[in-house]
C-alpha cells in the first residue's frame, strides 16, 4: 500500500519473470492466488510482459469476473492473440461481460476476420448497440460514448429508483448518475445516487431531479466534450441526438483518455510528426519513418528559400565573412522566440483560454514582450561581442558597426518572430486547420528567412557593402 | 441542451453584456431567475466577463448553496475582489460551505492579509484541516488531497453504512467510495456505494469490502498519482502516511486538473519557457518576459559555439561561398529530425511507456529510423540540387561534388540528431532533471554545432579546401 508507480512496475516485472516457472511446474493454484489479489489493470500490465505462449493459459487461470475486466486493459496485439486462442464459448463469455463501449474500442483495432467472429458471438442486443456506436464519425462524442446507463422515469419514487438501480447495476458502467427520460426518450433530467440517498423513499423522481442538464450532441467533437469534464467535474455527460433523445453517456474515464490522446497528438504535431495512437515502443522503424518523413521533406524544401536568400547576398558575405558566423545565432534565437509565442498560443487555444477574437490583445502583448526580450538579448549580445569576442578573444573583425548590425537584427527578428509565432496558430484555427501544426518547425522555417533578409538589409545599409 | 462549447461561450458573453443593464434597472429577481438555471461553472465564466464593479452585487444575488459552488470556479483575482467586499459573516458562510481542498487552493493564491482573514473566519476543525494540507510539499499527493471522505468501520452493517453516508454526505466531496479504517486509523479496505446497493442490509462491511486497496503516500509526486487515474479509472484514490494511516483522498476531478497542468508545464518547457500556472491572458508582458528571457539568453550564448565553428572555417567558406547557402537547410533539418526523436521520447516517458532501461531498444530503433530518413532526404535533395538548382536555375557552383558533400552531411546529421534527440531526455530523467527541457531548443542548439562540424569536415575532405 502506498507504493509508488515505480515500485509497482518493478514488482510486476519481477512477477513476470517468475510466471513461466509457475507454469512449467504446473503451480496454477498458487499463481491464481497471486493474481486475484492484483488490480485488473496491473494484471493487464503483467500480461504484456509475459512470453506470448504463456498468455492463453494465464488468462484461463483468472476467475471469470476478473478475466473480462483484465481484457480491457491489455493491448490490442495481446487481445487479438487471446481471441484467436479462445473457443467459441469462451469468446462469448468474455463479450457478454464487456461493456459495449469497451467492445467497440476492441473491435476498432482488430482485423476484419476477428471482428466478424466477435460480432457473431455477441447477442442481438449487444450487436445492435455496437453497430450504433460504430456508425458515428471517428472523433465524435457518439464514438466514445457507452449506451449502458441507468435510466429512470419521472413518476418513479426514490424507492422504485433504488430497486431499478439494484436490478440493472451489474451491467452499467456508472450508476451514480441516473438519467430521466420522458415517453419519447427525450432527456428531461438527471438525479445522482447522492440525491437519492439524501431523499425520502416516497419522494418522486420528478421532485428531486435536476432539470437543467448539460448534454452534448452525438456529432460534437470528442475533444471539446472531454474539455467539458475539466470544466464541470462531471462523472458522466449525457449524449443526445438532434431530437434531444438520450442515446448514451460519456464517462469521465473515457474523457480522461481522450484528453491524454489529444494532447499527445498536439505534441506530435508541434514536433512535425503525423500523429498516431500507437505507443512508441509498438511502432516499427518503418512506421516511424512514415510518420516523420513527409514533414521533414516539406520543411527541407522550404529551407531552400533561406538558402536562396544567402546566395543572393553571397558577394556581400564574401567581402564581410565575419557576418556568416552570426547566422546560426540569429536563426536560432529567432526560431526560439517564435516557438515560445506559438507554443504558448497553441496550448492556450486548446485549453480554451484564447479565441480568434482575442488576436489584437495577444498581438499587442507579444509585441511588448518582444521589445523587452529583443532589447535584453541585444544588450547582452552587444556587451559580449565587444568584450569577450573583440577584446578577450581578439577578433578584430568585430567592429562596433558589426556589433550594432547584429544587435539591431536581433531586435527586429525577435519582434517579427513573436508576431508571426502568435498570429499563425490563430489564423490556422480560424481557417479550420489544427493550430498545433504552426509550432516550432514551421515557425522556425519562416522566421529563418525573415531574419536573414533583415540581417542582410541592415548589413548592407550600415556596413556600406553591395547586396 | 446538446450545445457545443462555442455556442455556450457565445451565450455567456451575450448574457454578460446584458447584466449591467439588469443591475442599473434593479431587475435583480429576473437576473436571479436566469442565474439559478445555470451551471455553477458557467456562472463562474460569466462573472469573469462582467465589469468588476458589478461582481459583489451579482454574487449576492445568487442563492447561498449555489454561491459557494460558484466561488470555486472563478479566478483568483475575482475571488480576492469578492473576499475584500464580503462582510465577516458573509465570508464565514462561504468558507463553511467550501470543501477543504478548494479552500486550500484559494488560500494558496491569496495575499497574506486575505489568508489571515480567511483563517480567522474558518472554524477550528477547518483551520486544522487546512493547515494539515498546507504543510505538504508543493507537488505532493498531500497537497492536492481532500480530508473530507466517508470512512466506515469494518464491523458496521450495510444498513449502518447507509445511515452514516446519509448523515455525513452533505460535507463530503465524494461519497461513492467509502474507506474502511481500523482502530488505529489504518486503511484496511474500501467499499463502493455500488457494492453497498448490491448487498443485503444485514451484511457486514468486513464481508463485502475490497481489501486489496491501491493507495498512495502523502509525499508521492502528484503527477504520478494523476497518472494512476488514467490507468485504473478510479473515482478517488486514498492517501496514507508512512504508517499506513488514511489521511485523505485525491478525487478524479483534481487528478484531471493535475494532468492538464503538468502537460501544459511540459509543453512550456519543451518550448524553452519557464512554466507557470497563470493563464496566458492574465500574464503581463513583463511576467511573460521573465518566463522566457532566461532560456533565450542561455540558448543565444550557446549558439556562440556554432558561430565559432563557422569562424574557424571562414577561409574555406570564403573560397567556396556556395557552401554557406546550405547552412540553414542543414541546421534546420538536423534540428527538426532531432526534435522529432526527443519530443516522442519525452512524451513516452511522461506517459510511462518508456523507461531508462529501454534505452538500447530506443536508440537502435532511432538509428534505423535515422538511416531511412537520412537516405530519403539525401536522395530528394541530390535530385533537387542537380535538376532544379543546377539545370533549371543555372547555378553552376553546384557541382556533383558539392551535392554529394551536402547529401552525405544530411545523412550523418540526421543520424547524430536522432541519437542525441532520443538519448538526452532519458539521461535527463535518470539524473533527476525534467526530460521536457531536452526538447527542440536544446537539441537544435547541440545539433547545429554537430551538423556544422560534420559539414565542414566532409567539405574539407571532398572539395580539397583548407579548413
């Protein structure tokens, strides 16, 4: 008890080492004793560490009620392996015990023949529910909801409600929020088990239910639904169709998963990687290459323009070679300042703190930050150039004029970088693109070109060289 | 019902426009009618949009039971304004209604004189609880827990348990998981309201409780605690001290907040920004500057080394000026490939998918990805240089030798970048630093230097120029 994540992982690994031994010595009941003391999620972790040939046997050792819970926590490769090893009746048992939304999650990862087999062994009701959820678009609330919730009628008493909950609870993912429907299946209210516990047995549901219910539509984006959980602290949120009929609920644990996945996607996009929902360790080198190379190629080709800018100032550079040595510093600083602005804005957009209409305030704020940063950087650099580089290291090429050119470029580059960095994600969002794409790599490529043009223009003006 | 986030925001803004009118016309009861139909979190959003002089009045219009709920959802500036406007008895009422963990959150953001006033008006019990939580380290489980949970004794019957829940529920943040303590306050089990509802009234808690309880220690890192929620789908997790005594619980909504905050922090660090928990729109330009400038200065100074590398090859560059024009492309591509590897690894570490012991597998995978990416990029670039740049644009300086130098540099740079990008975050983690710092800006600075050294070495070798 009170173990840290790390200790727990170490324990699971240790056990994973011992399991093959247990099995080869046929100590099944001892193994069972250990397993039933564990949390299903931990058994899931354990199974992923085991040799694949041990998996069906270990799974069969588990008591039935634990087995189907564990099934939800293992990765899809292992699920597929187990399903293939199941007899028809075993498969039916597992499917009967699964919640419908978990079954859908499993189905979405399986090859067609496995899906067929699962659907064949699901009972008619389950099959209908599965098909209902499967038909919603990939990133919609409908696709992550479950159809297993407790529904009540408004004319029931609290006592009736408790009876109904007791009778149906075993199949429901959450019983703590119950939804009240009218005869047309329209959602008209909700009541929590806490409300029921605090009420008299004879009170009517209609008297104690909350009628201002916040709900979402089946077609709403699942990320915006997940964000509602962080705002309202709900256990579950009801999902209605266009006619206001209750069709399912999204539970907080699924919302948490959506938030984690969407954040990972955002982070990947910010690093110029096409997003994927496969964990890194499960991806082959070839799959990783496919996710990364399109952006690298695009960005490499874009960098050609930067090269062209340098080429067009080649003569100036040849006569003032010292200027070349500041190119990396100017480009990097521009890229870094621009990324700071863009990443801050991207994250604020996805947390709902910034919208397009805030653009003027954001730009004005970034301009002030840019002036502060630009002056600080330029001052630090000016002092460094004339003391360390010129006096101490004795680099005579660095004159006061050269230092001024570099520092003035710094200020202007930082200003451009911050403005570009904060506006592009907002424009992207407005135009319906994902703002996360407008992060470091893109901003850097654009700011590179800008900083070089600024640099060479200023150099041409101040150092009296031909451009 | 079924409104999207956007529609809801638009509605709240519209209402915010009208509120000052309601107030100037003294239509308080009409305003009240609208407000009591709203969710407390939405009222909180509304209040942030209102002119500050309207706030105390609008808050007083709210019925008491809604008012303290709303208080939790407004930002700390508004909270401070309201507290200042409260009479002593009003303040006492609000504090009495708040959960202790919310009170602690509020106290942490308030200036000392406000904290003093809050503590003065909290009753003795509340003050003790607050002080207990405040003494835990900033990022620990203890600092985000609440001490208000339902506790049971194992010799109670289910009926007794329901009575106890009914009697105490109103003050508890969650009642759905009840914790069983022995006479020494040691946590010995838990029982959910679902279990209680499914059990007979005369059954003993000791017979139905789950005894394999997963708990965390008060000093555990709050991020690792929050990660346990995504793994186990708990509603709450118990927090115990070093003696195994139950001292509080962390609820899923607080865990969700921790996850969001920690992810924002990670993203900020990845963009070379010192993290903050203040939303962007609330930060002044000066505060933003303070969060950004240290990293910019550090990275700018680091880029000096890159400049020194260029300086030391100045003569070579002067005689082969065309080489300069490829510097940005090589630096950017190196930075981008390195960032892809580092960001992927950083995110995998924080999701718990990768640990230090996986290093050899990760490095081997990245080497293979690097070879694939490097060859693709080099091939594309080679073709582009000799067709578009040489043939079509007529740049005669680009010989086959020059193209080979650039492409060979690309391959080696990508290889170094991927290896540096994937290993640095893991070393950082191992040494107890935050891996998120080892993202794009740092990797880029390091890879820049590496790519230039590689470039000039290869150029010197192949083009027969003096280095």
